[in-house]
């Protein structure tokens, strides 16, 4: 069992059940994973301004760190609006298609978070895919912010999951107040 090394097995079992809850996703498809999406490197000129999208995404994460599902839902509704309003610039046809695909799944995941204020486990499930969507957008569009790709080994039924942060210190949105410092910085994005 993957662990941050500071909890007993029974605590880990209860956290695994909360964070990696089984859920029937047949009625909706989560975003594509890194394995099946061709993502370019975050190099070269910026191809849009993701600052509003990132601000809303970071607010969701902060709310989930505090186990505040209601505020996460409100922040996610704002993210839906900022994702729908995002426009890239100087994108090739292939990049534009890829950005459109990412935006579509990011919006769907953000909508699920916003509509499930009473189900923090469900919100955290969708944060897994949303975080990959945000990472993929950054890879194509670029950013002027120094960001961190963090990794929690216990999220996603102990398969692990990433999230993007604007702070080097770990604040884990998947474990919340039970284990807020679980995880590590996996990559620095700058």
C-alpha cells in the first residue's frame, strides 16, 4: 500500500475509501490521460493567458485541502466560465484541436465538481482528470508563473495522482485535512 509513512493501516484504508471511491463513470467520461494524449513541451512563446484559469483551479485545490466541498463547487463554477472563455493564440491547427479536446474534458470535470457540493469524494475523483487537463493546457499554452506538479501516491485508489500548485509546499487536495502534507513535488514548471 502506498503511503506517506505517517498513518496506520486502518487510517490509510479509510482514506483510500474516501479518496478513491468507486463510482460508475458510464454516464460520463473523464479526461484523457497522459498516455493517450500527445502533449508538447512547455517551451517557446506563450500561446495564451492561462492566469484566470489557473487562479480558479488553485482555488478549487485550496478548498479541497480544507475539506470545503461547498466552496470547491463555487470555485469550480467559476473555472467552468474561465475555461469556456479561454482563447489560445498562435496555435497550429493540431494544437488548436488538442486544446479544444482538453478544454472539453476540463469543462466536463469542472462541471462535475461544481454540481457535487455534497460529495467531496466525487469532486476529488474529477480533480484527478482535471489536474491532468490543466497540466496539458500548460504544456501547450505555456505560463509565465513558476508552478509545481505535485504527486500523491495514495490518491486514485493508491495508483497516485498529480495536481498543479503555485506553491512549493505540499497542500494535498486529495487527502485534505487528514493528511495535508502527503505527497511530493514531482516537477517544477517554469
